[in-house]
C-alpha cells in the first residue's frame, strides 16, 4: 500500500515536472514587471506617476479589513491551480501560462509609462486584521495600480479551472472560482485598487487569452515540449 502511494506521488511529480521552467519564467516576469517599477519609483525619489483618474463609484467603496485575508490568498491559490492544471491538461496549462506572461508584460509596460498612485484613506487600526491592512499598504510604494496583477492571478485561476475541461474536479472548480472572486473583491475592499483596475485586468487578460487561442501558441508549446521529451527518451534507450 505504501509503495503504491509512493509510486502515485512519484508519477504526479513526474507529470508536472515540465511546468517547473514555465513557473520560474512567470516568477521572473512578475519580479521584473512589479518590483522593477517599484525600484524605479525609489530611484526617482518618489517623484513618479500621476494621480489616478477615479470614477464617482470609487468613493462609495467601503474599507472592509477582513478581506485582507483573501488578498493574501491570491498567489497560493494561483500556484496550486497552476500545477493542478499542469497535471490535468497540458495544452490548457500552456494557454494559461502564455496568457499570464502577456498580461503581466502589458502591466509592466503600463506601470513604466503610465504609472498612477493610489491614495490611501485615513484609517486608525484597532485589531490585528486592521494592522495587517495598514502593513499591506506600507509594504510597497503606492504605485503599480492600473491594472491589478492580483486580479490577473484571480482571473487566470477562473480561466484555468474552466479551460481545463472535464478533468478538473468539480468541487475544486467551484471552490477556486469563489475564492478567486473574493480575491478580486479584496483588491477594492482593502483599498489597494480602484474599480477600473478590475475591468482593465479582465479586458487585458481576455484579449491575451484570445490571442493565445487564435494563434494556437499553447498547442505549439505542448507539441514542442512533447517532442523534446520523446527525443530524451530515445537517447536513454540508445544509451
């Protein structure tokens, strides 16, 4: 029984091993696009960007501190879904991976040439949750607002579980979708983003996803990866 369990675990890690390089590529793009612009902000002495063009509805959005816990769920949820999709559907995995790369690259360009500020509200913390919100506000510079990379991750999670097909567990699909929606809402309810950031993130990601599908880039990457795997297997047999 124990050997069967170990064999199953080994098979799982073997099947998702191809996703490790794309994962590190994505992390590199994330670090450059987000923290690269944070660094530019510091090098310019904080003199970078312009005021955000708010819409009237933004002022009506309340601060709801407990949403901060969903905010920090963004990347763990995305990471689990990333490798889960890699295990279930290789072609869909590459589609989502490329969609993320394009979306984050676009956000990095926007951050570089059209950076905007988010002005935080006056707020006196009274609990641990309140303090976590205030710490979150101060953990980075008040830029990298439009579009929202947290929303990118949440939208990518929703796309992944539905694009993954019948192989995606229905319970996981439901839970991941609900959590992703809560992540999206958290970006405005803890006052990290404005409403238009959500719509911009959705539009950019949808366009990127459409481009990837239109040109079949995910299928091409899957085919190339499988060809490389086949060649390695043939070399091992000959050796």
